[in-house]
C-alpha cells in the first residue's frame, strides 16, 4: 500500500525534524 509507505516516510521525517538537531 502506498499510503502505508507514505505514512512510514512521514513518521520518519517527522521524527527526524523533531528529534534531529
């Protein structure tokens, strides 16, 4: 499912931005 992949990527990016300094 592309939606699942998008969600996974979005979560990864979100974590990278929030917890990446």
